């Protein structure tokens, strides 16, 4: 299929395809980080993860409208503000949900799935009642639009770069929080042995709430970033949920590094296959490969092999 | 005979089955018009899945979020047979290739694909409904349970399988009808299944099948196998150390649940008159788990009520408040999970228990000389499962 | 338990517009005529009283399809309100019963049966996706109901129980392709769609037409519904350099596709390649953002910006009811035609009986349609013109071309199957 093209064209296409894979990778990581914390660390199956993302997206939409109406001069900066708003609002909702619902269910992890499914229905209907059933259009500040032309052929989308940088920052931040900070130590202690952690004076309830809120907050930021590349509607969150869970499980749920490695593998596989096959088949094949590997290696890519 | 009966069915069981039978065979058909009764029949086809989930989730501790896959296999098998019957060369004379289903003609197929051929035969179709889903379940289950994948992991992998199958069905529309599904099914062996009288017969057939499946499930649960399943759910390693091959029991119960789901799928196709990928995917699969959870994950009869109630609630609420009913549904799920972890059946058990305690207390007061015998739990249901979903590697 | 809204009272401004004659129908002269007894106009037990007649509205207002179907519900309610303000149908006010299809095809079948069997509605306005129509079709045929279906769709169907108020595939596609071939000198085409029957059938027709003209299709691709990552296909488009990319991507995927296209540095206004869509109406642009899509072309029968008196009145009335910011897409307009076509057919038949309404439906004309004059073909589709619009940054289309004649609907096109 490449016979008709010059080598420079091919080089350019491969470069751009590589970039497409990388940007898919950063999107997967961004989607999965919040869930990796909630699911991997706490064992809670949060089916409303997508709805938390869309909350972030709607917050971005509101912030953008607010800036446009009140301070059009600062419009270029709104996106940064919007991400903070998205983080805080999704995190706050997360803390509320944890307090009202999740904390009663820690000993029944599969039940969290059902309860959060109910939550996702309610949130969807809330969005529909508040923002209308139609999708909303979130406009981007000029500096996030367009692309950088590296050569005549190779053009790198700025928002793709932005998502990548954002992903790096958040991943680094989460890594620091979980593995280098005092608080992270508490989280891991609670995960490993709740009664013992409580016995040495850790307020496990508070740690749980903060962990859940952090995971939801990251989902909110992800949703905010996804307004650049995807749709914002009441049911848009549903589009991401299966991929997100697969990335986390494939990585080996308890390991953040595993999540990143699995996001990399899946994104590269999918974007390469998409280039050579039709889109639908690429998706099916990717999922099949992931499920196949999971059957052979159920604990995921990165995980201590301990049998129960 | 009598002794066996007493052993298998305690008095309370018989009362419970009797009540369900009276409701399904007498009360509903006498009070509802055929349109509503047909809807009840549709809900009952989900009840098959919910009963299967009681076995594999409530008792086996295996939560599958992919039961829609098996429901779909059964439903599609039935639909393929009915579609072939509806696409006789005479009925499809206007097509460019008469004699094949209409959607194939739209997709330029000129001959029936090979895997459709056997579905001309009702016998083969019945076998396919009964055994293809368990076979598929077997392949999945062997791969997973032999490697001790369990809990949340299993749930998410089955969810992915449901996603894959949906995308495949939609993508291969020349062979499967795509996103539209297989529609416009008319007759079964020349018998028009769309008439009101046919709907009555199909409803009662469905109820009969449901009771047959309930009986089977009951037998499984009352056998040694059932007790082992409970043991596996609660302390898998101890059962393993006792010398049992845990995975084969899990495989069996998963396959059995798959078969029940497939029968439910076939019932759905017969009563609703079509099959579509919207019944295969993740959303219906999760909904089916919810039917089971609401009814009570430890009670096969509870699962039937769960399927009936959730769906009836869905229908009435969406008719009454088309723009707000999702709030009510969401609140219902959350409320049930938080307040009644064992669902309606759990509630019913507690009520029964209370009544008995009161009776026992009254009896004890009358004859203070004999010490009150502690009331025995009528159906000897075990305590709710705790922590069944711990990831396998932890 | 069902919802029976009495529609809100009409504002006087609406009445003024009506008096201006914008909504005049040939049959409107019936207004004020002698009231026919219910026994005469309803011999089959439909829900018709001396003052009212019940109809059904069946769309998804929850689930993923609610995004698209909301506009249709709004248009149908507006049309019903306007008809009621004019005195109703055969002197009877229309009452609607709204049901939610919940984006789920079995639910559509269930609700349609409820409307026909329990509520005995005289007509149903509803459905959006082909899948929902296929699910309800056997129900309508069995219980002899009348469905007014608004969406542009793939054709290959002609039911006596359905009036298709949107375009079938050949009406929409062939004119659009002819226009790019003649005016833009296009030679190579890339076909891209969501993975289900409408895009596949549309692309099949497009491919046949392109190849008949001796031109080339250089790529054909489908992505699952709801797919959000299009960078790979954008790279493929850059590599293959087609003259025209012909797009039938639907739903949320649209937003992702155009935003990523824009971000990848493709200027759609430069027409290299030229983007021709058959799926993006003004409704979708709302979610995509006008600045992300300006410059693409769409081939449809209606755009909100159509410049004629009927449309001006329609857009005003729509905005008055639903707010200044509302947009109106092709399907919304087609949905609006449904109640009017039904009213015309009922009045021509002098009866609500389904069989009589059906018999009267063929050759019904509307001179007051926002898209201009339309006529029902005996095959239950509409004669209509096809327009090409170019998307502008404000989210509207600028009409750049209009077929001179009404195009005959041809749901079973010879040589395209």
C-alpha cells in the first residue's frame, strides 16, 4: 500500500501516526489515572467515572461562558481556570458521594458497581435537565487551536501537545502524592491493612474520602481537557468507561506504573491497527488482544504475582 | 417419594413457589390485558438471566457483567430460525436474491452464509439455544477460573467481552442485521406468533419454562454442589485445601447461568418479535445484575420478582414522567444497595423471621415450662456474602 | 398513569403570523366548517372525541439519542400547537401523549404498541434511527397505525404504515455528489462513516454513483458508534489526498472528528480536500462549534438559513417557543412536517380512520412547508429539493446550490443495490 508514496511522505505520515498514538496514549492515561486511584487503590468500581469527567467538561463550558461574558480580555486564560474549577467541583462531588454512599460499601466492592451505576443515571439526567439534551459546544482560546508545522508535511496539533503535557504533570503529581508524600503513605497503609492503619492513628475515613475525591477530581480535569477533542453531552461519559476500565485492569489494578504501561500498549496497538485496518475491526481486534492477554495473565501487566 | 420431597422442598419453599405460580398463572393473566401481559412475558425473559446470576453471583461469588452475551446468543439463535422462516422465497420475491433475509439482500449478499444454513431446522436451533452459550461460557470460564481470575477482574473482562460482541454484531451487518438487529419475525413452524392468542400461549410457555429452570436451579442449590458453591464463595482457599477442584465448580455454575440466560434470550425473541445488539451490550448486562440485586442475590424466586418489579417500575415511571424517570431509577438502585443488601428476598426473610419469633415467643409464654426452641431459619439461607470481590492477586 | 399535557395557550404573536397566511394549507378552508360527528370520522375506535383527537410522540428523550431527537420532539409539539391554534383537525384539538424510547429499540417497540393498543392514537410522530423504525415497523403494520418518520435514511423500505418525511438516500446523496463533480472537478473520493446501516448503505450508493461516472473511491472506512479518536483516519486522508471526503459520521463522534480535523491543521475552507457531509445539521454544529467546522459542505433538503417566507415564519415561531438560541436542523424541519401532513390527509379523507388517511396521503401537497413546496409520492416519501450548504463560523449553513426541480423519491434505486 505504500508503493505510490515518496519516502519523505512516508516518513511524515509515520511521524504523525506516531504522534497520534502518543496523543491517544496520553488520553488513555488521563482517563485512567483517576480510576486507577479509585479502583486500584480502594477497590471501588466507580461506574460513574465517565459522569465525573463530563462534570469537568460542563464546568469548562460554564467557565468559558463566564469569561466571555464578564472578562473577555482574559479569555485566553480561561482554560487554566476551568481546569481548576473542574478539579474542585468534581472532587467536591466525589467527597460528597463518598460520604453519602461509598463509605457504607467498602466491604462489598461489587455493590459499589450497582450503586455508582444508579449514580451515573442520576447524574446523566441532571446534566440533561440543567444543560439540555443537546451537546454543548465548548470553544477554545486561540492559543490552543491549530497546529505547529514542523515540516511541510508534519503538523503537530497544539491541543494534542497540551494534553500530553497536562498528562505528564498530573501523572507526576499523582506519583509524588502517592509514593513520596506523607498522605500517600497513609493511603497505601489503609489499602494494605485497614484495621492496622487505623490502630496506628490514621484517620482511615478521612483518607478514604480524600482518595476518592482526588480520583474524581482527576476525572474532572480529564473531562475538561477532553472538551478539546471530544463531545460534551449528557451521555458522552459513557463513551469512555469501557476503555478506561480495560486500561486499568490490563495494567494490573494496584500499580500506577502498570496503568501507564497498559495505556501505552493499548494506544499503540489501536492506533497502528487503525491505520492498516478499518476502524471498527481495529477496535474489535484491540479489545480481543487485551482480553486474550488478560486471560493468560489475569493479574495484569504489572503486578506482584501472589496467589490468593 | 414423600421423604425426598420434604428434603428438597421445605414448607416455606413450597409456599413461595406456590405464591409465585398463583401470581404468574392466575392473577396477572386475569387482571392484565394482552398488551401488558406480553410485557410481563418480556420481563420474565430477563428473569431467566437473573436466576442464573443468583447462582453464579449470589452463591458462586462470580459476578458476570456479560450475561447479555449469553442472552444475545440464545436470542439470536431463535431470531435466525424465525427470520429464515419469514424469508421464504415467496415472501421475499421483490429482493434481488429471494429466499435470504432482507438485511442480507441490502448488504449485497447473494447466498445464505454457511452458519445460517443449520438454522432452517428447529431441532438444531433448540440445541443451539441450549448449548452454544454454555460452550462459549465454558471457553471463557476455563481460561479464567483455571488461572484463578475472580471478583472484579472477572466482572470487567466479561464486560469487555460484551463490548466486543456488540461491536462485532454491529460491524458484520450483512450477517447479523447490524445495529437494527433481526426484525420482523412472523411465524414459528407456520404458526403466527404475532396474534393475541399466540401471545397468550407464549406467555404461559415462558412461565412454564421459567418454573422448569427454577426447579433445576433449586435442585442445584439443594444438592451438595450448592453447599460447595457457598463454601467457595465464603472461603475459597479452604475449599481448595480440602481437596476440591474449585475451578470446575465455578465453571459449571457459570455455564449453567449462561444456559439459563440463553433460554431467556430465546423467550425474549419469541415474545417481543425481534432481537437486537442493544440487548447484548454492557448496559443491559448491568441492568440484569440489578434485577438480581434488587430481588435478592441469594434467592432465585427473589430474582424473578426483581426482574418483574424493576421493569414494571421502569415502564410505569417512564410512561408517567418521560423526562424524569431516570432519577427515580437511579435512586431505586442506590437505595436498594444501601438499605437492603439482600434485596427484596432479604427483606421478606427478615419479616418471616420476625413473625416466627413472635409466634415462638407467644408459644413460649403459653407453656413456660418448656424452653423456647430457637426458630430455625426456614430456607437456611446463609449470611450475606462479604468481601466477595477481592481481587485475586491480593 | 400517562402524561396528557394540554398544550400551552398560544401567544397572540403566533396567531398574527398565522393570519399572515404563512401556515396556510389547501385544506385550511375547512376551518370553521360544520363539525362532523365522531361516529362518522372515526369508525375504528381511535381515541377521538367530539373535541379532541389523541396522537403519540415517540422519541428518545433519555439515553444517547436524546441529543439528536430533542429537536424533532420540539418541532412536532410546535406544529401541534399551531394546528390547535388554527382550530385543530376536523374541528378537534390535538392532544399528544409523549413516550420515551430511551434510545433502546425494544423500548421503542413496547411504547409504540402501548400508543397504538392502549391509547388508540390516531397517528404517531416519532423514531429517529433506522433501528428504532425497524423495531416499531412490525407493530405499526400489525395494529395498523400511522407513523410519520422524520429522519433522512437509507431507503430500501416502503411501508403502507409509514410516511417518510425526511429524504431517502438517493435524494440526498446523488445531488450532492453531482454538484461536487460538476462544480469542483472532484475525481477521488474518500468515504467515511459510522458503523451501521445508514452510512454503509449511503456509501454503497455513493460508490456506485462515483464509479458510474468513471471516478475513483480511494478509501472507505467505518468507525464504531461513539468512537472518539480519529487521528489515524485523518492521517490516512492526508496520505491519500482525496479531492472529496464524503462523511456520514453520526452522534458524538462528529464532535471528535471535526475538532481533531481542525487541530490536525486541515483548513476545511480551503477545500483541499473538500468535505461533504450528509449527517451534520445545525443541531450537530452546536456541539462541534462553528469555528471548528466552517467551510465544510452539507447536502440536505433543509437549512435554517433558507430564504423564503414560510421558513422565516417557522424559524420565528420556533425561536419564540424555545428561545432565541435554538437551532433548527434538517430533521427538525422534517419532523415539523409530520403533523401538518397528517392534518392535510385527515381533512382530505374527512376521517381519522387509518385506512382512509393512508388512501388520502398520496399526492398531498404542502405549500407552506419551511423547505418550500413538498408533495407526498405514492410510495409515501416526499418529493423534495436538495440543497448544498456551506458551514459558517456562526453555526449556520450558507446555501450555495439548490436543485432546480423537486427530486423524485426512489427508495429502491435500480442499479444502486
